[in-house]
C-alpha cells in the first residue's frame, strides 16, 4: 500500500475516533497507534476494524454499539455481496450473535467516493432492517468535518421534543421544515440522521449574532 493511502487511513482513523468519542463511545482501547501500526493493520485482513461501546446503565435505550468496518479494496460494484457478508445474512447465526439493530450502528470506511450506490444501500438497510449504516470515503475524514470553520453547529433534536418543536413553529408536520437527504450529507451521516430525524443548525448572523433553523431528514 502506498504512502499517501496509509496517510489517509492514519489521519482518518484519528478523526473517526474523535467523532466516536464525542458521541459517547469508549475509544481508549483503539487510541494508541501510529503510522507504522496502521501499515501493519492494513496488511492484515480485518485488523483495521473496530467495535466500540458506550459505558451506559442497564436501562439505557438507544445506540450503544458502533462497528467500524473497513471496505478495502473497492466495494461499490459488489456492495450487495459485501453487506450480506458483513451482516452474515447467508449464515446460521446464534441468537446471541445476531445483530441487534435497536442498539447497533455501522460505519463503513472506503477509499472511494460516496455516491448514490452507497446512499441506496444505506436506505435499503434502514427500510429493510432498521439498521443504521453509513459509508464514508476516508479521504473526507482526514480532518473532522464537524469542526470545520465553515460548518455551523449541528445538533440532533431528540424525538421526544419533536411535538413541542412543531407546536412552537405552528407546523402541521415535519415536512414544513427544509429537508436534509438521508445519507447524502456527510454531516447527517456523522450525526446518524435517519428518515424522520430533525437537526437543529445554528449559524452566525451579522445582524442577529446567530440564527437557528431546523431540517427534516428524508
């Protein structure tokens, strides 16, 4: 593997761990690595993959596991086969080893541009299994998109607050808000937006200091 590719894998992995840590996942077991370790891991099948968990109470409801899977080499032309193998759809899986879609999300890291092939695959998994899976080009994660100076603050609005938000803005339903398309927007992918989610965006304003808008994921 050439130096430029290893550099992308190294820098993007730092960003991925930063994103996961900000989302509440325990990333410490994976944080000690350098360029030489990345080279060794990249040469071994599945060595780059990670599974991180949140340190949560027994009554916690929500996502508590994130599996980071590296899709190297390219998978765009074999994405159905890749996902079937990833999700072990063709295997007899013990109940305790089955993926719990209510608490598990996937990040799939590739070295190719994310296009509508990946968008459709992610949507199919959401519709079919209610599984949250997001594809990322490692080249776009060499720095954290959430912390770019030109990217405003994005915050997911908890579902429990949706009704009050609609009432506040006298909106009949979520479709009255501008849309953000599922999986097409990298910020939406990082935040884990799914159809029905609402994201709050706070932008700087030269006159008001800042202004807030909401987008509805479709």
